[in-house]
C-alpha cells in the first residue's frame, strides 16, 4: 500500500543506485551515439521482422533467442553492451541483458526501448533509409523539458 512508507531511506538509495547501474534511457543513448564515441555497442534484441520495420541507426541486430548462441561471434566482450527491445511492456531487452551478463559481458538495458526512441522523434533506420518520426508530445514535449 502506498501509505506504508516502511522503506529505509538507505535501502531505497541502494535500490535506485543499482537500477541506474544497469539501466540507461533513450536520451542518454542518443546523446552517446551522437558523440561519435559512445563507448558501447547498442544491441536490438527484437525479431528480424521488427528490425526490418525500423531500428536505431548503428545498432547491432541479435534476436533475443539467438543471444546465447551467437553473442561471442557478434560482440567483443571488452566492449559494454546496451540492449533494447520494443518498449516498456516488453522484457526482451531484460532477458538479452541477463544472458549477456551471464556470459560475462558488461551490459545495461535501454529503458523505453524502440517505442520511446521513435516516440521521442529520434532517427529510425529502415530499408528505405533514415527517417525521423513525429515527436509524441506526451513523451517529449516541444516547449517543456522534464529537467532530469
């Protein structure tokens, strides 16, 4: 119940620090990719059909079901990996991150996934080239910044 505030502040701080150690968001990933030297590989764990529909430019495609079998051939263990899947209602990126971490990779999950990447109007790559979806004003208002 929300009125039961029994959580010790130190426990809460440890919890949130742990989440920030294994998660990143769409804006931070975009900024890192735009820098030209992101320091990680971005891994799209969605199906081939989803990848073909559109993906983050520069991402590596490795469907979640294939991560365990193909990670070593596709990824350099010395380079951290950021995983993404469809969006907040999908745990495919979490599963891919778990498998990668069990294989010895340093990994984070991009919260919001491809859904929020597109909803924020960031570049999307398709067979037809690069596009920029319209910004969803509920996720990235033009006149108001969240300030985080």
